[in-house]
C-alpha cells in the first residue's frame, strides 16, 4: 500500500496561535477560561480540561480572577463591550485573518453598504463577523445566494460588500463569484478565504484524484474538516475520523493507495497516531511505501513495544525535523517525537533553528501510547526543571541573569533564561515608563529576580533595577572626569520646545534650542531627531543639581566666521533678495547672514522704490562694499558692478566710431 500525507495537513496558523496562548497562560500559573471551545478537537480539549481550563458560553460566566481567552473564531462587538463592561481580564486570540474581515465589514457598514457573507450562519466565526455589521445576510452556497437575490430583489441594486468565512469552500466560492459579478453591479468583493484553507483544500482535491481512499482527520464539529471531507469524497471513498481508533482498517486493506489529510484543528500527534496504526495494514499487505510521512513502520513492527513511564528521562538523537515537531530516536521501538511547543520556551522559535539531524539531548517523557508505539517528549520542561533552581537561587543572591525576550504580553514581557519563562512587568521592563515594550522583543536583556513563587514555579524579574545600577555607575564615572569644554558623543533621547536632551552614557545633558544652530529655528527637530548620534561639548555644569548644559554648534560653523574667511570686502557674490524696505532691499549672502542693498545702490539711475527693480526671490550679483563685524552689518551694491560696465562701454564707443573713418582712408 502506498500512503501519501498532504503537506499542509494539521494545525493552521490561527488555531496554533490560539492554543499556544492558552498553554502560555497555564504555564504562567493563571486560571484560564475560553469563550467556547478553543479548538474543534475533542482530544486537545480533554488535555486542556485536565489542566484546569474551563469553557464558558458567555463573559458573565467567567470565574472571578480567571483570564478569559477569545478563541480564533473571534466575537462580535457586543461581546467585546460586555467583557470591558464587566472588567474581565482577557486575551484576544482572534485569528488575524478573521480580524481583517471584522475590519472590512465594519468599514463597509459605516459607508452604508450591505454586507453579504458566504458561510455557515451558525458557525462561531460567522456569528462574530455578523456582530460587526449593521445590515447583513448570510448564504451557504451559490443556490442559497440565488434564492436570497430572488427573495430580496432590491439587494442587487444597493451598494454591497461580499466576504467569505475563512474556511469556506474554494470551489463553492468560485460558483458564487459568477453570480455576484453578473448580478451585483455595485458590489465590492473581498476574497477572505484563508490561504492555508485554500491550499489545504487544493492539496486534498489533487491527492484524492490519485488515491483509492482518503482519510480526513479532524473533529466532527470542525467546519474546515467537513469541507475537506466534502471535496475529497467527490473523487474517491473518504472517511472522516477523529482518532486512530476510528480507522476503518478492514475497508482500507484492499486499497492500493491511501491519502491522508487533516483539518486545521488537528494536532500533529493525532496525525502521527493514525500513521502508526496504519502500519498494521502495511504489514498485512507486505508493503511499507510512504510519501511525506516521516514514520518508519518497519521499526515499529520489529518487536513488541516496551512500556515507558511518563516523567522518565531518556537520552535521544534527532533523526528528523518537521515544521510542527522533531523526531527522536531514544533507543526503543517507540517512535519518539517532540512537539514544537515542547522544544523550547520561546514560542517564536523554529525547530530547524534549534536542532539539527544527529543532535543528542536529554528529554522528558510526557505521554506514552503503548498500543500505538509513540512517545511524546519534552525538552522544554527538562530544561526548565534544570534551570528553575538557578532562577530561584538568583532571588536571594540578586545575581544578574541574562535572557531573551520572547513575548510582549498584556502588562509586561516574557524573558527566557535557563529554559525558564520569567515574567517582567511593564513597570520593571524599561528605564522609562514611556519606552515601548515592543523594542525589547527578541533582544537579549539582563535582569534580577525580584519575586519567586515556588509552589507555582513562577518568577518575576526586573530589567529596570539592572539598568538603574548601570546608569548610576556610568553617572558616577562621568562626574569624576566631567569639565567644561570636554567633548562627548551622545544619543538624542527626547525633544522639547526649548531644547534637546542627550544621553551621554548614564547621564543626560541638554542642548538649549539657541545652541543647536547659528540660524534662528522654531523647534529642535529642524536640526536633530530622537535617536540621532551627536557630538557635543559641555558648556556648563551644576554638580549640586546634577544638571549639564551642552553646546552643539561649532565656532567654525559661525556664519560670520565663514564670511570673514571666504567673503572679504570687495567680493562679488550671487545673493538672494529676501526682504524689502523703503530704503533698500535685504539679500541673503550665506545662510545666517543677510546684507543691505541701499536704494541708492540698486541701480545706476534714480529709482522711487526697490520694487521698481527687484522682487523677493531674485538672485542677483552684488559687491560686498562694507562689513561691520561688531554690529553684524553687511553693505552690498549692485550699482558698483553696473558703473564699471558703463565706463567700459563709453571707452569702447570712440574706437567703434573711428573704425569706419580708417576704412574710408
């Protein structure tokens, strides 16, 4: 028998994100409730229930002190308002693709458009979408859309917005589009079917066309799993199962090729169990060909499976890496696997970045299935167990630990050190309360442990206390060597209307706005921005108050020094007219210095006013006739350049008159 597993089978992004959020809250020791089942998979729900997760049907049922999780399907605006009104702590796990639909329909409703939704009207996702609309209709297929159009003929003439449930059938959506484009001439169409759903359905169709039978794994309440079953059974015999126990083994024995796919709510461990169970068919058929299945059936059948106790430590070697799990040989006949969530405390980490084929590691057995011959292992929990004592001891010793910030959550960040997740409140995460927490994500940080709950194995850390000590040490060193005139390189930390504050490394100084530029400016942002690296020098020190005045503009950049150096009296320059008075015009020589062209020096003849010859913005040649550096005044003349030209013309005139006479001789 040939067994082929669809490449995109299993958890989708949105479901995986929601489930990991719940596990993350549990790892933090929080009491968790979900608003409806977090996932349409009974086995995962049982596991969450065993860890104390409760399912509530409305926000008002949330126990006091519990954190409510909004599942990936999303909820209506009314439900969100109720959560806020009741003051319930909550985490929004709405799939980003669903949240995008909420935004689309909300904006369409605000414009007065009627929203039409392709999907199942009773599905939680569609109920949530409807809760963001003012006027909407739901249709489940093309026939339903035709009936809707007939029953409400005015709809086709109104401005309409079409969206689809993220798990809607791709083929049925195509059928609906034909009607929409023909009938609804004022329609705006958004293809909101999730890419993962479309890809999963496309792969399932292609696979079912080449197989004798298809196995679709997933919860019977799952909409996307039902869609997979529907598209597959159009091409071959199809079975929908929730667990390996439901496999129709006898019916599959006669099949030469079997395809396997799974819904977005199906954990990788269940897919694995199905593959292992199907080894029984392969044994009886005398074949073991697989595609895209990282399972060695021969090894599973070599001898009887040996029992292993949960919580037992084993040493394993990495033999395979997949997007959702890592396969490990632990020296037994069981197939060992580490789900990605159990590989590292960093939820963003990818298996291929953490391990490679041949790596050896100590692992903790989380679950053993003796019947099917699989072992679920955890590296994360063993690392955490080893690192916990180090973290707990650091509270008493006040040792500074180093970790990486893996998540920004409500109220703070999570940093991982020695395999242990440490919660760092927002008030302890940055040097200033105004600093964004997002800047810490994936950064290495140093912190102290300020609180430990040994019973709940929870630790709270502080980055701020380390930063405070570091800045104090730097400040002490600064004051030891600081003196007026000394130069420093710093970073602009903030701007105010009256100046810029610069971090000199442990201590801040201020550049007054008048010290930023030789020209008059209205705001410091005209010269510097937050984050700029600048060279400054100390203009003044107040050691008692701890204040430092900084200088920024350089003497050599003083426009009067530039004028003295490059524009002496007698220089002819291109100047720009910038102002007019009754007695003359002001012209810009260089930035920061304007000169006066007296009305008598504008032309070589008498004029009534400067505007008779010049206008603002004109660029003219003028001669610098006088500079008073003490009074900061410069005199310019256009006439001085015109008179020599006129004299030259007069001198040339007689020569031109004599030329014909000479010719006449």
